[in-house]
């Protein structure tokens, strides 16, 4: 019977794969079409997950459920308002900064076009580009990059409304999970694991990103780079974008540093950003987050690109929680799909095996060296 079942599955295997790919494309297209709704709703969900322990702590100390809910909602609202104010201040400073350096920026573009022409590129086209360049056009680009995080008024209303409703509904979540446990234990385990992993990742990334942004801001002020507050805020935002966030955050301070300080300032900015980024994202964050994410580097990089295309800037910032949600729905809640987790990056057991093999090989080398020293006698 087992052989017959395996034969039937293998016969339709390619059809199942094509159906799955088609369903994934259809779901992705649908998400992109309603991205203006999905992005703020999911952001509200992530925020609710992150602040849920605060509610639990308040209720354990005897705070009434309604008051605990109100306290959590108020705390999140204040954080969002403070962050939105910081973004607006940064955009305002940037719109004042660019006109001050408009002549320097246009001169730099002209020099770059002349240098490219000197090495054999089409000088006529480069001259047209340089002549038509307007430094004020950068305002719209960076403004959209920063402003895309908070979005329009309607998006903010959706976030705040969903935060209010989710915070109220989350009061019943522990009871609902206890009722579901006897019937769907794997689903309950997957939901709990997802909440714990997302919460640890987002909280740790927020704290480390805040530290990273403050350090970069302070250093840029010391170096005299214009718009230090803007680039510090941009560094904080880009800390949520794995792998490529560092390269996005470092370009503007390098550019403006070159305008006011030349190569010494550029080199100093690169060194400081490199040390801070390497220390935070490569050393501290993996140790603190641990195995909460368990995604491979390749999949992490692809998820940033994928969700940025589907949901825009917020998709890039929330790429890890979104990918973990997809893994939870398709893998973690499916008893027969557990074997896929190591392929997606959950290599804890594989690392343990590799470490044990390394120890064995090292022991063998030590034993062989001891035998050679002892000689044939």
C-alpha cells in the first residue's frame, strides 16, 4: 500500500509543484494589489506582538485588564507619534539642506561626467545629463524613502485602529490557545514560536538600531557632516533591512561628507560605519537573537528584495517577520514539512554535527602526531 501511495504521489509531483507555484504567484499578486492595506495591518500585528509581554506583566501585578490594555495602547501610540515627529523633522531638515549645497552637488556631478568622458564614455550624453541635473530632485527621492515608512494619513489611521483592536483581542489569546491546544498542538506551538521569534528579533533590532543610529549621529556631528540627524535616523531605519540596509544608510553621509571634507571625511565615515555595522549586526545581534529567526543568509537577502517589491519600503523593513509568517503557515504547522526547516536556515543540529566532526578530526590529528613522535619503538 505504501508503495502504491508513493507511486501515485510521484506521478503527480510535477503537477503539484506547478499548482503550488501558480498559487504563490496569485497570492503574491493579490498581496501587492492590496499592499496599502496589508502593510499597515501587518505592522500593527508586529507591534502588538512586541508589546504583548507588557500587558501580561501588568495583569500579573493586579492591574485590571482594561487598564492594562489602555496602557499598552498608549505606550505604542506615543512611540509612533515620537517616531513620526522625528521623520518629519528629518524631512524638513533635508529640504533645507539640499539647496545649501546645490551648487556643490551640481559641480560634483559635472566633474564626475567630465571624468567619465575622459575614460571613453559618450561625453555628449554625459554633458546633457550633467546640465539637466537639478540638486533639488534629490529631495523627493530621500523624502519618499523616509516618508514611505510612515505613509499617508490614511495608513496611519489604519495602523492605530488595528493596534487598538488587536490589543483588545489579544486579551483573550491565552485562553483561546489553551482551548486549541488539545485539538491542534502543532498549530499552538507554531504560533507561540512565531510570536516569540518575531518579538525577540524586532525588540533586539530596534534597540541595537537605536544604538547604531545614535553612534553614527554623534560621529557624523564630530566629523562635521551636514544633516547628521537625518543620516542617524536613516541608519536606524536601515538596521531593519538585513544585508543591504548598511549600504543604503552609508551613501548619503559619504556624499555630503565628500562635499565638505573631501577624502579624509569619506574614509572616516566608511571606517566608523563599517565598525559599528560589523559590531552590531555581525557580532552582537546574532548572539542576542540566537535561533529566533533561523533563516539562511541567501533567503534573508531574497526576502528583503521580494517583500520590498510586493509591499514597498515597509515590506523591506518587515521582511523577516513576513518570511517567518510564511514559514509558519507552510512549514511549522505542517507535520510532514519539518524536513524543510534545515534547508531554510534552521541549521542548529547541522552545526552541532559539524562541530562534533571537527572535534573528532582534531583529536585524530593530535593522535597521529603523538604516534609519529613516539616512533616505531
